């Protein structure tokens, strides 16, 4: 089905768009353009200038705490972070409303092959590596999902020879009924348990990335992660592995410092880990995952050349500046303990760590020993300051690490600056979500960078 056919099937219908964020704004305009009676529903009480623009185009607005009340539209487009089984949504579906999302609609109309990446950590970097490798191989690439921008409205301009590369969250995948030609699961660990009922539901959502594949499609799994290994047994298509810890029969793995690809025809060395500009063993894993996904689509020379040049994605162990011999890193993407642990392990020296944010219902116990091993000064702020402190102080290897709590980021940066000496690393890696103070991790990272760059 192409985009026009899909949108024309909605002509004259009543459509509700739940959540008027970045991903749904082009969707609203697309629905209006194709003759739908649209109601934009959002918990915010004021949408500013965009709200006025919507009203001028005839879009009905239902805002505030009761924005889900009287949900009777023919089709409902859910924003990713909104559970599909909320009582007002479930009741509407039971009455006959059709529940979907911008990303689910894109899967119906995308005219080109798709590669999609999910996992608890490493999604964005792996997605970026895959998309850039394909571009360097001469392909036209469209990047979307949790990274890039909404793609539904651009589907009509895509060609069958293009590639769509998507980063997909568990929230986007919860109700997905289609899967991409190539699916990548970077890893699985408890995450977003403030939204998901339990870890089993979180894993089930992630597994939707490959559940609907055909026998000829490909799924790439992490051979070093017990949960992804269990998930791989359910894959209906071909399975390819990546591993930093063991050799695999089909996929990409590390032998010493050599990145090796093996298949039924034999094996070859693609590059050395010294070719990878990004710091940290977790980025070696990201490359292994990406190489397993694009093997046969991108030459080894292209992979090597790219790895030597690629300096990383914003907010992911991003070097902000070096000042007076002190290196400042922005790792605002680290919204879980496992992500912060990966960041800490990226540096040979002990770091000054700024952490804390909003709790999302997961255990911080694994973070404690890692902080004691890799941190020389811990600066905490935000709602999780207390639970992070407890995890550190209750760890078996706690030896009196200095832990200081501050009220906000300006105070955290000022304190780190006053204590850092030449040769030190200061890293923002919150191990928590940003929603206690910021709209998202990008805003959090930008605020941190502005404060660091403002230091005299």
C-alpha cells in the first residue's frame, strides 16, 4: 500500500491524535490534508502557536487532564509513550475504534527495505552507524523512529531502491504488527519499568521487532546477552549473531583485537578495534551489531574508513571541551544504570561523575560497585540522588567514596569545576531519565554543554 492509498482510506473518517509532540505534528497535517476530521488530544493545556495553527485549519483541540475523555474517533493514533491499554483507549477500541501510530502507519506504506534497531542500550549509535555505512556505500537512506524525524509524510518520495533505517523503542513496538527486513536487538536489560508492567512485558515489546518477519528476513542478536539469546530462539527468519566475548558461526565477533565476520563460506577480518575512533568496549559492540546487519551491503573498506572518522552521536560520551587539562563529557543519553556503567568503563582513569534524575522503577544496585571502581568524586542531583547514594554506599567495595549532593546542574558543574585538576575527566551520565527537570535527554545534554562552555 502506498501513502496516498493509505491516507485516502482514512478520508472522511474521524481521527484522534494522542500527543501533539514532534513525531505527531506532521501526521496531523497529513490527516487534515487528506480530508480527515482531526481531534488533537494532549495533556498540555496550551500548545502555543502550533495550537493556534491547528485550530485555524479546523483541528479540534482537547487539552488538559481529561484529554482522553470521550474518545470515540474512528481511528486513534497513539503517541509512543502512551500505554495502549489505558482504560479510555481500551474502551474506545472495544467500541470499534482502530488503534495505530505514526510508526505503524509508516510500516504499512514504506516502499523500500527497512532495517530497524532496538535494545536497552546502544540503539542510537548502532542506528547511526548502519545508516552512515549505507550512505557511504551509495544508498539513499531515510532515518527515523527515535532518531531523525517522522518519516510517514515522506514515504511518497521514497524509492524502492532506498533504505529506511529506524531506531525503535519498546513503546513504539508494543502494538506493532509488522517487522522490518533486517532487525537488530543490541541487548536487553530491565528498563522503563515505570511504564511497562514488568520486565516480561518489556521484552515482549522488544521482540515485536522480529516477530512478524518472514523466513527470508534477517534478525541480528547479541550472543553475549542471555535474554537476547532466549529471544533469538523465537525468530521466524534467519538469525545472525554478534559477540565481543565468543566466536559465532554466523555473524561478527571479536578475536583479540580483530573484528571478524564469519558465515557458511568462511571468515574474514574486517578491521581492528584500533580503527574505531569511538571510546569504550560498548562501542565495539555497536560496530559488531552494525556490521552483522550490513554484511553483504557495505564493503569492508567502507566500514574501516568510516570507523576511523566517526566521532560519535551528540549526548553519547560526547567530548564537550577540554579546559585547563580537564576533559568534559556529555553522556546525557545514559538514562539507565547499565548505560552509565558502559560510560564509566570507557575511561581508563577514575572520573568525576555527575548523576541523578527521575526514577523509572529499576534497580540501581548494579551501579554501586561500578561507581566505587571507576569514580573519584560523585556529584548527585535530582530525584534519584538518594537511591544512587544508597547503591554506592551499600556495595561491598565501598571504601568511603566522596559523595556530594547539589540542587541543580549549575551547582553541579561549578562544584566539578572547582574540584577537577589537569588530567581529570568530568562526565555527566545521569543513570536516570530527564523528566524530573527537562523535556528529554537532549535538552538535559544541551543545558549541561552550555554550562560547561560558559566556564571561563
